[in-house]
């Protein structure tokens, strides 16, 4: 089973199956996955050939040197294999340095090493958060989660019911009977809220990542046999410095909470297997925390990292001794999740994802929430895209580390003690993710330690099994791989995470924002419309489809009617079919800054719709990157509060709700290409929307 699964993953890396994705069939998500995977597939294809050639040349040179040495009476005493000095044994100085570093890693005690590598991870992730990311969030997932975490830190289960909620709603948030909430389960929200309470919002990701790395390092020391523990430490160092993990961790996604909980589960399971059964209670609690942060990930990996360890270490007998405290440890977390779901989404088994997007968000092969197909073809293609990107990005190497690890698992006749657990840790998420429509390399964040360790073990195993010449070739190949990564690929990747100057003008609190101001952010018409539809009670998955299938003006009139409480029978007629393609006779119009509106052929627009379109003529600014940085309703501390500009008439509801705040508008002032600027409210309304 292990070999078959590993072979399948290897084929996903080798074959360009990601090219089964097409923009026409799979929409923007498919186009993005294809565009990201294809260059990396080419990089690792040609990079693997380059590394193999360098290794071959190094092996041939070493072989010739060894033959010459064996035939020379003067040098007959020189040993062969790894002991041959200088270039005869590969890249001599680099090889000697690597040996010295590995020996240095084996010297500290397990506790000292775990603390040291955790400190390294904290420093590096903190530097990325403070330097490259400038304490700003990089994804709307984290923006929505932080808003909810701020309410939890303020002692509120949800934000208050909003006046004109379309002025505040952003992706991944919704208004329920309990109030304004995110779609996320409470695990990561509570962890982040704790950091918010102590004023270290930005440090949540770096410190949780450090905890994950430290626990992984401590676990590898216990999990692996003595002859492999140094390899585990090498893998832990690579994990701490991974250019894939550091930017993700710095942004504080829910993956860091799930990853830290998973590492704790593994460590506690190993302690329990060593005879301290009370640690099984901690292991169960850690699995509960993992599920509480990322339910599907926790359900897949939690039992693997605990029950899997016990089955390998002591069989059914050990499982029988540990399973009861393991279950008891997880029960409080299950009860917390059920209570959270009941309070916010009406049922203990209804997650926020389903409340926002309906059944299309669930597991299985079906249409995704955007109404694009997700069948077997997509499962294979998206999985190939994921592992292609993930394998190259782990350490930014020209060789896919996932392919190296998968080949090792497919070819190895027998695995060392503990490695079977690591294999399951790596492989299971690939297949579990295949039945879930949402794909990205970050979805394998929690399994990254396993893949890195397996790649290290693969290289070590190849080096040990090879003869002197091939052993030198392995060293040449490894040295080339790491050199290319360090000199070219890692710096390029890290530079790509730096904010462009133009982007910063749209995502940072603008200069001149008055304390306590009410800043209306002029977002695009499609963003305004989606928020209006959601505020009227429409589910997010329905919105995605109908926006593409209706004249934008007609849909705008429909949204206004729903917000006004017009009976369903009297609403304007729209095309509500949940399919991904627009109907004939509907054309897409690009507005400045990449927004899209749809217009039916031969359909004249009334003046109100022309005003909506013309208001965007200078450009638009998304609300989400600014919303989380300011005051929020119910959490007001004198900072600016950011809301969405909906036009003078609909803005009156928000203005009346916050009479003490000075209104300002953030918008592009003209078609000059300059940055968005703050302007007095009345002046900006006249410029953007025209005089009443």
C-alpha cells in the first residue's frame, strides 16, 4: 500500500497532469493553478537533469581518481570511498563542511537542540513578518479570521449586528443571528485572540511556527532509531529555514495552529509510547486542538500521529492502554466545537464553511462553490499542481523534494523504525486533499516536516548504499542542489514576497486618516454588488454563479429590491442557474484595476446604473486589506474605521450610525495613475458619484 501510494505521488510529480486544467473548464482557480505549476514543473524537470549530470560528472571524476590511486604504489595507503580527500571525494571543502555541520548537530542534548531550532524558526519567521510583510496580512482568509479573533479577544462571540452590513462584509465573513462572524472554526481564532490580548497580533504565526518546529525536532529524536537521529535534526533545521514555511507562518494562517497542535500530538504520543500513559491525555487534547483549527486536516493527521505511533510501537496492546485517555483528552474540544457551531450557525454539526457556501463547500466530487466542476479529472490535475509546486517550493530546490521522497518510499523494501509513521504523515494528506475542491500548496503545510525528513532520509540512504564513485556523485548532486537554491532560487522567492510600492498605497492606513475618522473606501462595483447580495441573505456560492450570468445593472436592481424587503414574487427576474459559463448575449466589460461588469447586448442602462459604473472610472480600492487594521463596530478605540462606499444615498445609513466620526473617502482622485488619496466626504462624493 505504501509503495503504491508513493508511486502515485511520484507520477503526479513527473507527469504534467496539471495541464488537464483549463481556464475555460475550471475558471480562474484552474487557470491560476496551471500558471503556477507549469513553470515549476519545467524548472524541476530541467533542474533534475542538471543535478544528475553534475552528479554523474563528479562520480566519473572520482572513479578515475580512485583507479589512478589504486594503481599508484606511492599512494597505495590512501583509503577509498568517503575517506578520499579533496575533489576525489566530491566537492571536497563543501563536503567536509557538511560533515562538520552534521556532526555539530548531533552534539546538543535533545532539549537544547529543540529549543535552539525553535528559536531559529521564531527569529526567521519574525523577521519575515516584520520585514518583508511589514506586519500586514497577505490573504483575505487571515483578514477575516483576525477580525473575528479581535471580537473574541474583546469578550464577544461575534461582532454586533451591522447597520447596512453590505458596507462591512468581506469574503469569508457572514452575518448570522448571532452577529458578524467569520466562517472559521474556533481553534485558530482563540489562539490568535490570545496574542491580540497581549498586543502581539503579528507574533502569533512566528511563535506558533517556532512551537511546531521545536516539537517536531524533539519528536524526531524519539521517533527515529539512533543511527537516523542526526538525519532528523538536519530535517528539523531545514524545516526552520524553509522558504516555503516562513512566509506562510509569518502571515499567521490557521495552518500554524494546526501544525503546532499536530506536532504536540506526535510528541505526546511518543512520550505515552515510552511508558507514560498519562501523555495520551495530552495527545488526545492536541488532536482535538488540531481538529478545532482545521477540521479535515485534524481528522486525517491527528489519528495518524497518535494511534499510528502506538500501533507501530506496541501494537493493539498499547492502543488499548492509551485510547481511553486519548478520547477523554479530545472530548472538551469536540464539545467546544459543537457549542461554537450551535451558537453561531444553528447546529452543532454545521461549520461556518457550510453556512456561508452551502453543501458545495463539502468533501467529494461535485461542483465547487463557484459552480465549476470538480470531478476525478480535477482531483488528479489539482493534486498534481499542488505536489509540483510544493516539491519545488519546500526548499526552493531545482529538484522536487516530494519526488525524491516519494521515490524513496516506492523503492525501499523496508523502512526504519518510525519512518512508516512519517510516510503516512506525508502521503495521507495528498489523497485526503484530492476529495476536497480547495487546492493550494499551503494545504500541505502540516505535512511539511514529514516530506523534508523523507527527502533527507532518501539522500542518506542513497549515499550509504552506493559505491565510492556513486557516493561522490550523490554529494556532488546535493551540493549543486543546495547551491542553486541558496544563490538563485531562495533569494528570488523571498523577493517575490516583498510588497510592491503601488500595492502598499492600497493596503496601508493612508496618511491623513484622522483619529476616529469614518473612512469610506471606494471599492469596485462587483465588490459592492456581491456584498449587497450577501447582505440580502443570499448564500456566497449562489452569488458566484449569478454574477457571471446576469447583466450587472439588472442584478444591482435585484439586490436593491431584496435589501428593501420586496416579496420574492415581485423581485426583478434574473438568471439563477448555477453554472459557470455566462449565457449568450452577455459581454464582460473591464473597468480600471481589473474589475469586471457584465452587460447584456442591446440592454440600455438607467441613469442609476451608469452612475455605479462611472463611479469606478478612476479605479477602486478593496476594503478587506484596510478593514482589519481599523476600529470595528463594538471595538472602537479612536482609530479610523473603514467601511465600503456604496454611494451617497446608501452611505447615509452608516453615517447616521456613527455621528461622532468625521467622514472621509479613500479613492483614486483621477485617471493619472497616482495612488489612492483621502478626500473630504462631500467633495469626494461629488467627484465620484456626481451632484445629486
